C-alpha cells in the first residue's frame, strides 16, 4: 500500500512539472509587444503623440 502511494505521489509530481513547463512555454511564446497591443496604454500613448516607431 505504501509503495502505491509513493508511485501516485511521484506521478502527480511529474504531471505538475510538465504542466508548469507548458505554462512557461506559453508565456514565453507570447511576446511582450503582443501583450502591449491588447492593453489600453498604446491608445493613450497614441493620443499623446508618444507612439514608438517599431518598424512594423
């Protein structure tokens, strides 16, 4: 019985590590510039004439 509990605990730990890596990869794939475009700040900067030239 104790061996089975140890195996279940190990599998849970491995699953959580894999899920953590998955979340980290999603966060790294979403660039900072993409997140800025989904926010209100660029619109405020545009109105104030502070828009940065990015070459895109």
